[in-house]
C-alpha cells in the first residue's frame, strides 16, 4: 500500500472515530498532495508525499515558534498536535551521527572545500537524504564538514 493510500485510509478511520483534530490535519495533508498533483500534472510517489509532509511539519514548527513568542499557547498547542499527526507519516529518521557520516562521505566524494561549495554539496546531500533526515540538521552538518 502506498503512503498516499495509507493516508486516505487513516482519514476514513478518523472520520469513523469522529477524531476531528486528526481528521483536519489529514485532510490538510491530502489537499496539499492533491494540489501538487494538479499543479504539476503528476501522480505523487511516496518520496514526493514525504517531501510534502516535511514541508508541512516545517511550517507548523515555524508557527509554533511565532505563537510562543506572541504568548498564544492555545494556537501553539494546536500546531504541535498537528506536528505529531504528520510525523506518523515520516520514515524512521537518521541520527545526527549517521547524517554527519553521510555528509562527510559526500563532501569527500565531491572533493568540496570551504563554504563556497555549500550549494553543490547540499544538492547532492538532498538527493541522497531527502525524507530520511531533518534538512536543518543536514544543513548544519554540511556547514561543519566544510568548515573543518
């Protein structure tokens, strides 16, 4: 069963359970996936769906930070709950050590040296680790590898 089919099935289960918070988040995810399919005229594979989930989680994290600064804990809690629902659709993430090892291997393979090669390295790393690691952690690992 594809990830998209699993999400659709979870939406049906949330409807049956009358779990409105979970249902709303899943519908939002499916709407984002459908929008991408319509805009690009493609059928999304699991990797593309994971990319959408990553993007939605990043948006929620940014919102939580903004709501916390504005002292709106009610909205921050709602966004945090949505993050938990969305994280269920992500594969097991790589640890910081695994990300660092992978980044160092790619830097060595490309022969990259210094911050000027950051774009080249990030492109290669993103192709290899997309959906498997938090890209903020990956970016930090690339900066560290190129600085040393």
